[in-house]
């Protein structure tokens, strides 16, 4: 997957995570959360021997990863 597609998927996933998690980080942070979330969750899935392929699979992984990062950030701030 090329970098432009990663940014688009990351942006969409980050925006979706922001809507679901009721967060307000801004578009650049949304893109970053989506991309980092996808990388982190893909690494975890790879260690477990699982993978989701295709654009839709990567969007789902990026969305779940971004939600996980938002949740983790909230927990760390309130700890």
C-alpha cells in the first residue's frame, strides 16, 4: 500500500475514532492516530498470526487501533 493511501485510510479511521470516542484532537492528530493505530494493531495481530487484508481490512484495523490509542491516552492522563 502506498503512502498516500495510508494517509487517507489513517485520516478516515482517525476521524471515525474521534466521532465514536467523542474526542477532539484535530485533523492532523486524527491522521496520526489512524496511521499509528494501524501500525500498532497490525503488529499485534501479526504476533497472534492474524491479518486483515485489503483496504477495508486496513480501515477496520486503523479505526480499532486509533480508538485503542485514544482510550489509552485517556487512561494515562487520568492515572
